[in-house]
């Protein structure tokens, strides 16, 4: 009897708590509204960058219930698995195979308060989650504005809006400063920067409307592929015709390194190859190429490579400062070497400025 | 014969034209000079990059497209007559998907273009072997049985390819697999050509010399036997050659569809069922067609257009028009 009364009492308390707490209303990037009774405790993120973003906003992975297998791979290759070893135990069976098709039975088992999913990849990956009556928040991929909206939304869902505002302020501040500095650089002094989204069987580039195009221009470069489709496939001859001054290699293909480009005999005449201006994109809390919480660091990294005489920040110190804010952790010198991929980029020109000794 | 000679000259001219087309501007005069310099020592008046574009990038690609187109069209023609079925192509007997499976498996486990090529050959041969087993060995395989066995094996390997695509890492592996399956000569190089050209040339030459037997087989087994031709042996010989062609093409450029099915039909509009002429003419038209499509694929816009799309967009209307004229002609008779 006593036990029963206790249960009733506890239930009543909980009910009151839920009734009086202000519900959280989230409007996602597709105008869909989701109501949460309180900040989410169990979160599943299907989009890959959303995992590390949750970790950054929440200063740890404790509220993540499931993440994309590729996000787990990025955690493993990057620094976050060192900062938060528990992140590697996170469930990553939330999608079927590789990709974004939700594995609804796993989702139901994880019993999340909210599921983040892509909204721009068709309804087939959203409908099954909705059918299971799980709250879904949809994300849109692409611009810096979209990224800023994500940060705000994650802040609301986690009940960490203040922290989100701080991250946003940092992004906007760095962006405004860089925009101002870059606008003073005449167009003819801006190098042609080509981002290779894939290299191997076929070459894919970052074209029109992509985040890659955005950060190239923002960091004071010209994107020779600005009119090509976003992730279009080109041939080697087109690369020769564009003759970029700088080539950026994506961080997705783990083993792709500048040496692969230098070894291609067909590219010997290309400016970027002649001058050893082929760089592998860094990998920190997440791969630096797509939009993510660390993006301002990437803009500065690229601006320093594009305009070595104009920009001279202490990037290593910036990274350390940003990490102690984002993850409440201090990276060691070895960590920063790994983030900047010092060994892969060892042979590259202008890269010595990121080395330890110069700081 | 004379007409065929002119056609061959025309095909060669088109290939030279293809060498001067591309996103990197190289004046035609320089292309001619560069080509001539390969045969005789000439003082160069062109830049080093122009030389590289023509010799290292365009030449292997045009040659690869030409060889594959020729060999695929010839194998299609041979296969259609040996199996007495106008609807078959190298893809239908399962060899292409077997080779594609081998290649995809290699992309998944190795990061080496030559492992991919080697596995493509193994996959193609394995597929043919399975077809042979299904047909109860070399004895008593009817053309219909062969086609059915091919369809079964094709379905099997297609399913295996889908399985691999399903489990492949979406960032490190899947894009390479998708690009490769779509079929493109974009990654053709002298190295790849070195491993693909000998089997393609050998198979094409043998198909050319076998054209009489192939023609007889298409007439029917009675006639063939009357002429003292071992039907089974010829049939399997042709199938083996087709498997070699399909694997070599897949190894170089991924799955290139359509050519083996359509070009022979296209050729038949001009020469009818005359097999002595069908195979050589298919060879020329296959070369012409593939080089043309591949040149469009790499030059029209900044990005590569997948061959399958262009092939269907350019080929279908042309083929539809010719079929329409042919049927109208038959009606009038």
C-alpha cells in the first residue's frame, strides 16, 4: 500500500513538474514545429556534422543517444575521441547500411526525445521516423546562414541558448573581421583556389552554391569552378585549363594526400603543383570542409595560405582558445599537429608557419 | 570495299578531330605537330602543357574509347548472331555485371587501379564460368538456355553489386564505386590502356576472322553442321571472346552499356544480315559512335556528362529515326 501511495505521489510530482515547466517550441529549417516538454536528454543525430555540434554545445557527448556511423568515424580520426573517449561507445546502428535511411527499430529502442535528420534529401528518410511517432527536426545543408541556424536550434533543443549565442557571436565576429580585411584585397591579387571534393576515380569539385565556394571567396580566393555544378565531376584537362594557384584536398577521403596530386604526371604544369600549394583540409572536432562549429578556424587557416603576407595570426593559439571554449579541453602540441595534418602537409609551401617552432 | 575504306578514313579523321577538342585550348596546328612529333623528331613550337594534354590525357582516352567501342560493337554483333537473338548484348549474358562486381569488390578492399582491373577480369571470367556450369558444361547448350543462364547470372551479380554499394563507406568508397559503375573514359590513361588494349585487340581480331563461321551459325544449326562447323565449340569460343571484351572494357571504363546492343542493329540497317560485312562495319561504327559520345561528354560543359545519359539522348532519336524509316520501307514492299 505504502509503495502504491509513493508511486502515485511521485507520478503526481512528475506530472506537475511537466505541467508547470515551460514547453520548448522548436521551428526547424522547413517550418515544422516540434514541442518538447523540457530540454532534450536523449538525442539522435542522423546528419553527420550534427554529432560533433551537439558535443560542442553540450560540452560533451552525454546527451547523445545515437550518431551516424560516418560521424563516429570522424570522431575516431579526429580529436574528439581523445577528449571524450565515451563518444566511441555511442550507438551508430541508427541508419541502414551507410547513409541516412533511418533504422527505425533501433531508434525506438534508443527512445530518443528528439531525432535530427536531413530535410533536403527527400521524404523517404523522414517519413519512417515520423511514422514511429518520434519527434524529428529537419536540417538544411549548405550556407553559413544555415549553419548559424543549426547552432541556434541545437542551443534551444539542449536548453543551452546562451552558449549557442556565444558560439554564434564568435562566428559573426570572425566573419565580419575577415570580410573587412578581404574586401581590401584587389581581385587580381586573389589566388585561384580549387577545392577537390573527390579525387581518385574521377575528380569532383566544389562548385556553385556549395559551402566550399563560399569559404574560398570568403578567405580571399577566387573559385575557378564557381559556375560548375556544386559537386560536379571534371576531367584532368579541365583542371589544367583552370590552372589553380592552390588546390585543397577534402578531408573525407582519409588516405588522400597532397602526394597523390604531386605524383600525377599530367599535373606537373599546374601552378599549385609547381609551387607546392596543395593542401589537405584539417580535421579537428569535425572535418573542416563542411560547415561546422569550428568553421572560423578554417577560414583563417585558408586566408593565411591564400595571402601569406597579409594575414599572420597565431592559428595554433586560436585553435587552443577555441577548443577550450567549445569542448572545455586543452589540446596538446601533438593534438594541434594532428588537427592541422602537419605530416601530410609537410612538403607544402607556406605550411611551416603553422609549425610549433614559429609560435 | 571501297566504301568501307572511305568510312575507315573518316573514322580516323574523327579521332584526330576528337584529339583537338577539349576544355584546354590547343590549336589544331599544334595537335597535328604534337602527333607528328610522336613519329618523327620535330622541333616543338607548342608548350609542354599542350603536349601533355594531347599525349597524356586525350590520346589514351580517345584510343580507349575507340577500342572499346569497336570491340563492344563487334561482340554485340557476334553474340546476336550466334545466339540467334537480336535482343542480347554483352550485358545480358552476365559478363559485364560479373566484371563490374569484381571491380567494385576491389574498390572496396584495395585502393589500387590495377587491383580493380585485375578483379574485373576475374569477375568477368567467373561469370562466364557460371553460365557454362548452368548450361551443363559444353554439351548441349541451346541458344535460349544460354540467354536464360546469362540473365540469371546477371541478376545474381547485380544483386551483389547493390549489396556492396549498400555497405560501402559513403565518403571513402561509395563515390568511387558509383562513378565507376556509371561508365566513363575520364580516367583512361596509358597505364590502363596497356592492360586493356591487348585483350581488346586480340578479341576483335579473332571475332573478325571468325565472321564467316559466326554468319553460318546465324543461319541455323542444320546449315552449320552441313558445312562441318562444330556449333558448340564456336558458340563457346565467341562467348569467351565476348567475355574478354566486356571485362577489358569494364576494367578500363566501368560499365559502358548500349553500344553492344544498338550499334549492331544500327549497322544492320545498312548491310542487312550479311555477316561478312556486319562485323567489320559494326567495328567502324562502334568506334565512331563511342569516340563521338565520349568527346561530347568531356567537352560540352565544364563538368563531365555521364556517358549513359549522352548515349541515350543522342543515340535514341537517331536510332528511332532509322528504325522508323526501315519499318516504313518494309511496309511499302
